[in-house]
C-alpha cells in the first residue's frame, strides 16, 4: 500500500483575501440593516416634524394661514432636518443590526466561515457611502434653497410682506462698505439703499475725474466748494493729482432710490440719488446709523451711477447669505466669497474657512458611523442591543461636542481653520479604522 504523504504546517499556503460578492450574505445583511435604518429614519423625521409644528404652528394659526402654506412650510423644513438625521440614523442602525447579529451568534458563524468582520459589513459600508453622497447633496444644493423657501413662506404669512428683512444692515467682508436697506428683497433690485464707504481710485475716476473736461470742472466745483478756485487754476495733471490726494480715503455716503445688480456684468447701478463726502478730521467709524459731522460739500444729486466688481465686490446673494448663519452656507458660496474678497479681515476669513472645512467633513459622519458601529457593536456579542445603543449615543455626544469645540476655537483664530474643521472627523475615522483592524480576528 502506498504511504500517504503528510503535509507539514510550514508548507501550508494562506489563500489571498478575496472580495468577491456574496449575494445571499450581502442581501441578508442589507435587508436587515435597511429595515432598522428605515424605522429609525422614520421615527426621527416624525420627531423633527413635531418639533417644527410645536415651535411654529402658533405663528401660522394666529395669522390664519391656509393648510397648504403650513404643509408646504413643513415640507421645505424637512431637508434641513434630514441632513442631521442621516448620520445619527446610520450609526444607530448599524449598531442595532450588528448587535442583533452578535446576540444571535450570527457574527460568530460568519467569522467561523472565514468572513472577516470588515467583510461582514460590506453592504452597510456601501449604504454609508451612498448616504454620504446624499448628505453632501442636501448640504450643498437642496437645503440652502429649501431653507430660504421656508423662510419666505413664514415671512409672507406672518408679516404679509414680500421681503426678507426690514431695515437690514450689511457690512462688507473687506470692512470698506456698510449697506443700509429699508426693505431688502430676494431679487436683484432694491429700493432706498444707502452705502457708506470710502473714496477709492476707481470711484474718483468714474465720478469726479471724468474724461469730459467741462463735466470734470463742474464736479470739482461741487465737491470742493471752498477750494475750487485754487484747484481749477492748476494744470490738468496737477489738478487731477491734487483731487485724488484730497479724496482718497475720505468717507462718502451714497443714497439711491433704486439700486439694481446685473449678475452677468457683475455691476451695481444706483439711480436717482445723491452722495456726500466728509472731512478727514471726522474720525467716526463707518456705521449704518451715523453720518459724518463735517461734510465738505452739499448733497450732490445723480441720475445713475455704475459700480463694477472692482469697486463693489458683493452681490445681493452675498448680502442675503450674510443674513444666514455662516454654518448654513454651502461650501461653494463660502469659497467663492473668500476668493473674491482678497482684503477680507483675518478674523472674518478664519470664521469662513473654519466653517468651510467643517462643512467638507460633516457629511462624512455617515461613513464614520459605519466605521464606528461595526466594531463597537460586535465587541461583546452577548450583551445585546441595549449596550450598543447606549454606546452609540455616547459616541454621538462626544463627536458633536468635539466638533463644536474645535469649530469655536477655529472661528476665534486660536486653531488653524483647516485643522479645526477637519480634525474631529479625521480623528474619529482613524480610530474607527484602527478598531476594525484590531477586532477583525
């Protein structure tokens, strides 16, 4: 009889890890997860709707709003609530699912069959990635529109007016202009607008030192009533140089009965208004409420003035976005605003950039939830779902507190904006990856 050859342990070859599809296993895990995730999502949505109803229903009922307006308002508020619900539901659903598998010893059976812990949650990881994409879409595209629409519905119902804010003041990011709107609307045309700013070279060239000689001389007489004779007696080159030195940096107020913005040309048009300049000895800062105490000329009327982007950087959308909390602005709006305002104050830039990086990181909390949920839920397979849910709540609280603390420190300029916005999410993802690999066997 032929002697059977024995294989030594050292001669065994470990098969490479394969990520081939497991339709039955993946389908089963996906089905169980989606059931629990849908239940949690529905419960949280109902709770948030009840919160909106409790908070705002009295305003609608007092103004006898129609049922259509109430339902439409709640529908527009829903996407803003869902973006916060998605990561919470993902974490709880993941932990609930994996904890249930662990309690029923299904995790043990899968791992005994050679399926790693990481591979067990493959279908949940895929859902987490999809939900992350949905959350990004909600944050960047859908929520800004729906929040604005909800605010307009509430304003129209409760105030019976078609504007967003009355007596709105706005200070430009470069601190060079202070706007005052009696009634700010959502369109590109505003009425009764005051802009308090400083004379700049482009403004001097377009308003005073105009190419037409006669018009330039007339404007100099009106702007410098006490110095006009001396200035006009100089040659043109010296005259223009003196006018520029006299006006550059002085405070000036522009009032317009109508101000419209052309988004294609990025140009403001002020119509039927006047402007007035102030002496350099007037040290009062530019503010919405004050006027200079030492005007150098009377109010000079104008029919129309045009200011391009090089003179006035902000658009109506920038002003409208300033009404909102910076935390609610889409990342592309923040990036565009910072890019178009090179003279933005350091403190303001720190606030915007911290929010920018925070908004980039926050949607990935859905993916973070899966990384955290799988290893923690399967750590003690016999403890059941209760401990998993308690752990999930603790993780949510720690993550939110850490993210908010770093956000405050970044806005205050204490931490680098990129570090403050990204560090909490990156740290939690790194910890989750470590737990996955640590517990994989």
